[in-house]
């Protein structure tokens, strides 16, 4: 019973957020969010140039395609990580209505994670890397990011233990998410001679970060926002939060099994991964239903909250379709046998990583950086336009990649046609992907500018 009291929402918790009291940690969180949005703007430009280089191989570039791709993948992992750190600090203090254990440690953590993240991008731009797909940076730099996550984990744990009786579900689950980010990255700071061990530990970041750790941190933010904005009652959010947390941990750990089969594990892991992946759809469906009911019963009046909600709704849509349902489809063993490693995987990755995670991190960053200001009607409309451009660009890119992947699967994997002949067949769809990337980049830069303006308006205010 005592444990249950620790994890129950306090009635005064919502009011504490509504009073807009600001703690030092919340001011520090703005640094994280601003840096994350800046890196996001850089990522879309890098990705657009990379997709263009893929269809025009002789395009002059100071950075070879393989290193440009490595930078793009590094940005895709690290800007959400940096934004998530800021969101967790901000919403943990808001939930608990007290300062974190050590604001100074949070400042040091910011400089550490930024130093080692920029070091990864800089060395890759200089063609220095380890050739390990998705984690091409030097291991020492990932050790530095581990240090930042270790400091964050310690800081958050000490914060929660200061007053155990008033721990809220959202603050506890966000803390667990940060701890998992730390634990899953530690093995990737070591170089392995055994290729199976190397691939397994790599998927703990490539798959489990997004499917489990980021799921927990995002769930905490969504729960807080829904309660504060009145979109759902506290009791309903609490039930969903517990289900989401348990399904994310179980589904994340065992759902990764559909990757294990292809790197030397017994075939049973392919079945386990496919069956358990079904569990991950349940909390997402509940979130969609809860959102629908909330929008029917509550009218959101604040333009700031409306723009945040547009970003969150985009995340819910892709979480349900691109991440859960499409992910479930391509993990079916008989489908996975032919589609694994084709452009279908790339299309799913775009929808799952940016679609479900990127949008929710942008929502949190905008909410934090715009605190204390209300966008004008004109500014709000431009923000909504940016969100529509991001969605249109993402859907165009993902659809093009999925069609290219289906063609690749059928003609190359099933009919056995020469790979280069198939490559010519899918080239038009890769060109469409470039057009989608251009639309996405335009939306990215427009939204980043709106967030920058909000940050500029509020940076000197005493909130």
C-alpha cells in the first residue's frame, strides 16, 4: 500500500504546474531543448543532401555519402536524446513541484552531452569513424554520452528519493526511461570481436532506445500535458501510464527478438519478437482513444497548447500506423524473410523514429521554450503550416521508400532479378523521396524558426 501511495498523482500536482512556478532546472532545460531543435534543423538539411546524392552519385560533396549518412543517423539518435533530457528535467520538477537534487550537475551534464555529440558529428565529417552502422562514432564519444546519462540518472534518483511519499507516476517513469537510456548505451562503448555480440548490443540502442527507453520518457510528458490541458482526467491518464510503461518494457525487450534471428540467434526469437510486438499496439490504441474522447469533450483555447497538440497528434498517428501496425506487419516471419533490410525497413524507420518520437520531442521542446508567451494568430497559423509540411514531407518520403522496398522485395528477393536492374526500377521513387525531403526540410526550418522566435521572446522573462 505504501508503494502505491508513492505512485499516485497528487491533486496539488496539476495546480503547481498551472501556477507556472519556475525552478532553476526548468531554466536549464531550455538549453537542452534549444540545442535539440537546432540539431533537428541541421539533420533535415543533411538528410536532404544525402537523398539527393543517392540519385545523383556524381554530386560534388566534401563529405562522402557513407559519412554523410552516418552523420544523419547520429543526428537522428542524439537530437531527440538531448531534447528528452531537457523535457525530463522540466516536467519532473513540474510534477513534483520542487527543485531537482543538483541544478549544477544538470548544467555540467548539458555541456558534457553537447561536447561529445558535436565530437561525433565533427569526426565523422572528417571521415573518422569505426564503420559500425548506426553507431559510427568513436566509442570514447559514446562513453562521454554515457557519463552525461549517468549524471542525469543519479540526479533524478536523488530528486525522487528526497520525498518518496510524493513521487508521481510520470516523474518515476521518466526517470526509469533515462536510466534505461544509460544502461542500454553502456555496452556500446566497448568494441567486440564477436560479430553477433556486436550486433546484439547495437540493437539495444537502434531498437530498444526508441521502443522502450524513449517510450517511457515520452509517456511521462504526454501524461503531464494531458492532465494540465484537461484532455483527460487524472485517473484515466494514470491507468494508461501504467499500461504503457509495462508494455514498453516487456514489448521492447522481447520485441527486439525479430532482429536477433538474422544475426545468429535461434529461430524461436523470430516468433517471440513477432508475437510480443502485438502487445506494443495496445497502449498506443488506448492513447488514440483517450485523445479522441478528450478532443470531443474539451476545447483547447490556448494557441500555444493547440500547436503543442498538433505536434502530439502527429506523433500519435505515426505511433499507431508507422511504428506499431507497419512494424507489426514487417515482423511477421514470412514477411520479414523477404523484406528485412530493404527500403521497407527504411520507410518504417522514418515513420517510427521521427514520426512517433521526433514529433513528441518537438512538442515538448516547443512547450518548454514558449513558456510565458502566447503566439499570435498569424504565428500560430505559420506553426500549423510547418506541422503540415513536416507531415506531408514525411508521408511522401516514407511512401516512396515503402513502394521502392516492395519493388525491391519482389523483383530482387523473390524473382531473383539482378540488383542493378532493380535499382534502376526504383530510382523514380527515390527521386520522389527527395521531393518529400525538400517539403520536410521546409517545414522543419519554418517550425524551428517559430520555436526560435518563441525562445527569443521568453529568454529574458522571469517566468
